[in-house]
């Protein structure tokens, strides 16, 4: 019989089933920190679970793209973002652009390479580009581990700038209007 997978929002009383995505940092966040961050209203965590394991988890937090993230001058930033937004932004009207950040994303080792991660990204795109969304949100952002960059590239994320080229994580973004 096919293993059923369920979607859950993490709650204080949620039992966290075994999970290992090969990253001690991401495993540790789920078991030790996610509920605290949820309670403090700084990150909301969602889970996919089967009957015995946590299949995947991810968290969202409000974010913004600001001039210094892009490595551009203010004028260049406005030009670059304006061409993406397709509207003329008056100087100083938007010094930052509202985004949602995928703060964490991990897929259990038993489930990787089967499209689960990409489905979570697709769900996120639909969720935040919906007309019913309660506040403005133009991009999805992520601080991508180096090893996961091909995954985000495959899911239409671009690099924010070249300045973090040599870092262990790179800032990436995806435009919710260009999907
Ligand atoms: C990166 C991750 C979320 C991808 O999840 P997934 O469910 O395997 O992703 P998908 O099946 O939708 O796509 C897999 C594709 O992503 C790319 N990819 C790049 N690095 C990868 C990696 N370390 N593991 C899996 N896929 C990776 C490949 O193109 C892969 O295609 P393939 O299956 O044809 O080889 C998952 O591997 C994971 O949890 N990794 C450890 C934690 C991590 O790096 N999280 C990202 C935090 S920024």
C-alpha cells in the first residue's frame, strides 16, 4: 500500500517524528528550536509526515530585499528591481522589497530525489502569489547551502549578488511574478 503523507503546521503539542536530512544544523533546529521560534512568532514551521517519520519540514519568516543585499548602488538597485517589477518605482518609495524567506528546508534522507523539495517550493510559490495573500510579497528568498544551490537553480532561484560567491551559503531569490 502507498505510504500516505500528511501536511501539518507545527504546534506546541505536535509530536516530532524521527527525521534526518544529513544536516545536523537543520535536524537540530527541528527538534530543539522550531517550537520556540514559533512561540516567539519569528518563524512558522510546516511538516510533511508519514506514519513513522517526518518526511520534510520547512519554515517561513517575513523578509525583505534591501539595497545592500544586492551589492548595487541605490540607483542600480531601483533600476534592477524596477525592471523586474514592471512598474516604475519612485525613488525612495521602496527602499526594500517585501519577500518571504524560507528560513529552513530539509527533506528526510529516505525521501530525497523524489521531488518532495520541489513540491514544497511550488507550494510556497502558489501560497504567496495568491490574490488572497494578506500582505505584499514579491519574492521568495533563501540563504542556500552551497550543496543545495543546484536544487534552488532548478526551482528558478537566482543569486542576489556575486559578493557571497565564496561563502558557505548564498543569498538567492525567486520572483513570484515570473513563474
Ligand atoms: C536540498 C533538498 C531540500 C532537496 O530536496 P529533494 O526532495 O531531494 O529535492 P527534489 O527531489 O525536488 O530535487 C532534487 C534535485 O535537486 C538538486 N540537488 C542539488 N543538491 C542536492 C542534494 N544535496 N540533495 C538532493 N538534491 C539535490 C538535484 O538537481 C536533484 O535532482 P536529481 O534528483 O535529478 O539528482 C534536500 O536534499 C535536503 O534536505 N538536503 C539537506 C538540507 C539542505 O541542504 N537544505 C537546503 C537548505 S538551504
